[in-house]
C-alpha cells in the first residue's frame, strides 16, 4: 500500500469513528487530491478531540488515584488512632475483659477518660432493667457482663465505669433491636448477641450523658406497655423473694413473656393478634371496636411474630397456591385424581398466561420444585381466601384473610393454617376498613355479588401486630395460655447468679 492509500485508509477509519460510515465511504472513494484536502480539514480537529479525550481520561484516573490514596491514608490514620486509644485504655484498666473493647477505647479516649456514670439514678435504672432482661434467659454473655459489674466494686472508679459502660452497650443494642429481631431472640434459649452498632444510637446516648439526660434516655429504652410493666413487677417480686435454682420455670415464663410484651405499643390503635390465644382485637383510639376468633399456623407452619401495616383490602380475592402447599397438599391429591383441580376451582397457568389441562401433566414425576406453572384459585364460595384478603407487607407472605371453612372456628385448638391468619369476623373487619376507605355498605355488597376482584387502599393508620404471649399480669392477676408452639420451654438457667439480680432489682 502506498503512502496516499495508507493515509486514505487511516482517514477513513478515524472518520468512521468520529463522523460516520457515510462520510468515511466518501473519503475512500475520493480523488487523492480531494481526500488530502478533506484530511487537512478533518484530521487536525480529530487530533484535538483525541488529545482532549485522552487528557480527560488521564485527569479522571489521577483523581481516582488521589482519592484512593487519601482514603488509604485516612484508614491508616484511623487504625493508628484506634491502636493508640486501645493502648491508652489498657494502660489505665489493665487486662480487664470487655465485650466491646475497641468501641470502649474510642469512647473513653474521646472523652479524655472521664467517667460517664456520674448520675447514680441513671446507673440504678440501667442495672435494674438489665437484670430483668437477663432473667428471661436470652443471653449467657449478658449474665456474665452483669456479674462483672458486681465484681468491679473496689477496683477503681475508671475500671468500674468502663465495665458498666461495656454492660450498657450490650443492653443498648438489645433495646434498640429487639423489635425487629424478636422472633430470633425471644423464642429460643440463649439466642441474643449484640452486633454492629448504629453510630446514631451511640451518639444519642453520649449526647444524653453530656447533657445530664442519661436517666431519661435509659427510661426511654424501655416500654410503656402496661402489661409489660405489670409482668415485670411480678418477675421482680419473685426475684426479691428468693429464687430456688431448681425451680425457675414460673419465673422464666413470666420473664421471657415480659420481654415479648416489651415490643408492643400500648393498645391504642391497630390490629393485635395474640397467636396462642387465637384472638384478634382491633383498637381505635384505645377502644376495642372488634374482637374475633382466628385460626393461626400449625406447628410445622408457624405464624411468625411480626409487625406490619395494612395496605389494602381485596374483595373477592383469587388465590395463588404457595410452593410448599402445592408440594405437600395439592400434588399428592391430584396424583390420585386430576379432576381435583377442576372441583376446587383451580386453574393451571404457564409462564405465557396459557391455561393448562391437568390431564396433560405427568403428576407422578412432578414436584413443586419442578412445577413450572402457577396454580390459581378463582374467587368463589369455596376459595381458600373466602371473600376478603387483608394485605400487609411481609417477607414471609403472611396476611389476614377470610375462609369458607367456618366450622373450624368452633374448635378449641385453632392452630390449623399454613401460616396466615384466618379471621372469623372478616366481613365485619372488612366493613370497618372499607368504610374508612370511603366505601358504602351497598358498594361492598355489589362488588361481592359481582365476583370481580376489587382492591381498596387503606388510608388510615392501621398497624398490625402478630405476637406470641402466653403469660402476663393484669391488675395483679396472672393470666396464662397454652404454649402451642413450645416456645416457653424452660432453659437451663444455672448460669444466672440470682443473688446478683436481686441486688439490682430490689
């Protein structure tokens, strides 16, 4: 290739990149003299563009490099500062064992190692609340932390203060996170363990200490629920009376249920379902406007403890069978008789929305895992959801709903569902909620008759609490319920020093 041809090819390549293929073809087919003229006009500009782009890329790369270096330097300085803080702490308190040592070092270094627990009332309030939490048997680590506080007396003001703060951080994390972790922490033995702290929570506490508001801050970590307070008082009385280490069943049951009550607000507004009582109560402005029997999840499909909010009421809801139910209940029945699908109002739908004949499916070799369809039940008198579905956001796809099997509400034991909550008075509940959403009773009746699926958004504030409490105190009376899920099984509490607890709760 001669020089002119090479120049034309190069120019065509550059032009196609910056200008377009049409112009590039013109360059290729142009007379050499014309092409050179075009090159004289185009190439210098492209060279400028290339240079500018390269400079921008280099500048961006340099900016990223400097940012990375700055971040690395900041991390190095922070690590060095933290190391110095921990060393300074060790020099003052020796080899004292701490659960939150790095955090303690940071807090006290920034506070020039001044004591944080100068408010005696705040200290007493914390230890009182912490001891009653420990009585519930949710954490051996917490019990050891309280023992360490008791044993720190006489070791020096700073050591006592640091050990107290270490225990308080354990309680602070618990108090701020128990609501969202209730199912994990309050329904199995020795299951609580602190995790990574929210900086805002720490800052709020340290600010309260600085402003002499530590007592108010600690009180706010507790609960205003009246049943929680009354049940804790009973636990406290039992501890003060003296605890036989071999007879802690009653004490533990009240103590753990008190912590379960802790996460509930006062019964002012919202829908409250106590799972083992099989009861739903709907409160508005402190008044119980509806009480209803409910059916909850069976032992192998427990209704979870959770908090949510009603989002909408669905009238004439269709039902999409969940995977577990398809596998455990429906497939075994269809294997024996494929007409079960038609008799129960189900429709099998593929990914394209097409209806599939159940007789064309190899049910003998079918499992829910391999089931490539949706199994939907149309609204009807026999629909699994009945006439109403009360939706609320839930990671477990749990909701309240009606049911056609109304005779089951007459059973004393009503842990019969697959996890969702069936409501006996679903029509009354729907009437109240739909009225709040602007529906008239006539409109509700017309929609029901039409069998058309219709959704109504809930505009009012309607929190829903599904909780599990089997023992509580109300007006000096101890109330108990059957422990249908076996959550109250008394753990081995031999690790608790009841004399230490008694020291702080009396």
